[in-house]
């Protein structure tokens, strides 16, 4: 119940509204008029009321999503779901209103966000995918107030939050708010490079020389990668040991120098392949396509031949050529022996 005192002198008239509002949820209401002047106090007079009316002073509830840009948001990007409660024109105090907004499937409360409000009083609960506001209040003279709840999504799609998602008490129902999120699309590339410390200047990897590898990794997807690291059997001393990469970010890893071995030269070159692996926000791993770098060794660059132009020992092709060369020499010697007797005659 609300009470309004009407003062003045005989003959005063005008339109008078109550100074407060009442949250009414019943089916019947009425007026009660009380003369504040004592019976024998004097100064009283007859009074009349004309055109008594009940004014609907129910505030309006509206909602909208606020975020930077106008493109669909990347997965897990935080956006603000803003509820605005607008007072009616007389700006009387409005207390006791409440509402519950059930988020559409796929849209969720941002666990890292903090709800806030500018209302005189309100209790905000954000459990079970719902925004529940109770004990809401607009003060006398307040034009409006807001309640802000951060939301996010791991699912791609367009989400509509309309009047069907809301139940209200003491508030007019809102319209529809809409927000769109991209579907999760992880992506990562790795580019590996090698720098040979060519101590003898032959542009080839020799035993004992060092190769310094580096790896440039870029997050080409639309979700963050955490604990990104390199998988490469030939390297050690990775720096940094791991990295977190937001979409579009890149990092360059370096390693301890790799020392060329006899086995590398037996293989003909120093080849190795690396991949980058990172963790997804909601669990699981993502691994990039591999990248291979090739550093030629002494044997492969020389076609498998030694300094004399003969094949290096240990190569099947080299052995075959050596045997063929020796065979021709022996054959030549035999022919010479056969020719010498002919020459003495």
C-alpha cells in the first residue's frame, strides 16, 4: 500500500499522483480516503475526487549483447548480456521487481566474468545457465538502471535470446537480442630452418660441425593454443620450453646446436622433421602438419665420390664402379701380355 497526502486551501484543485508505486500481483484493488484534520480542529472542508485512475507504472525490461566489432565472435570470446530496466515517466520508486533469463542452448555464462549492476538494489544469480535477478529496485527519480552479465560460447551459431527465454515479475517483457559465434577451428603451422656453422667453408655438413635449428610456430586458427611445444628427435634445449598462442600470434623457438655425426654422413645428409603441438581450451591436443629441413652432407653433395673421383667405400653403387674399374685394368694387363710376344717376333 502507498499513501499520498494532499494539502492546500479551499478551492485548490489539480492532478495529483502518488509518490510511490505498488507491486501488484492480485486481482482486486481499491482506494481509501482519510481526512487528516481532526473532527473538532477546524479548517476542514468537503473534498471530492474526480476521475480516479490506476496508472500502469511497470518498468520496461530490455536486453542486448554488447561486444567489439560486428563480425561473428571467436569461440570463448566474452560478450556482455546487458539488461536495462527503464522507469516510467513519473520516475517514482519501483521496488521488488525480478526476472529470470534462461540462456539459449550453446550460450553460457562466462566463468571468468563478473556480473555487475547499477540498480539501487538487486541480487544476481548466474547458476544453471540462467540469469536470475531478485529484489530489484529503481530509486525515486531514476530513469533507468542496468544489470550486466558476461557470456560466451564454445559452439558456433547464431543465438537468439527473446521474450520466450524470460519470466518477469513487475517488469514489461523484453524483445529479442541476438549474437553469433564462430565454430571452433584450430589451426597451427610450423616452419623449420637450419643454419650450418660451416667451419671449412665447403657448404656441406661435416662430422663435428654444428647446425642451429629454429622453429616459427603460428596459431592460424580461431582459438587459443596453450603449452605449445616442439616435437623433434634431433633437438634439445628448446627455448622457450613452451608458449601460449592466441589466434594470429606466433613464436620462434630455438634449440641447442646439433653436432653432425658419422651416421649423418653415412645417410648422405642431415634431415629431420618437426611438428608443433598445443592444448585446446576445452581439452584435447592439436598437432601441426610436419615440416622437414634438409642439410646436405659431404657424401650426398659429391655424388658419393671421394677426393680421387672414386666412389666412397661403403656405397653399393661405388663398389660396383670400383670393381668395374679394376676389371678393366686387369683386362688391359692381360692384353698387354698377349701383345708383347707378338712384338718380339
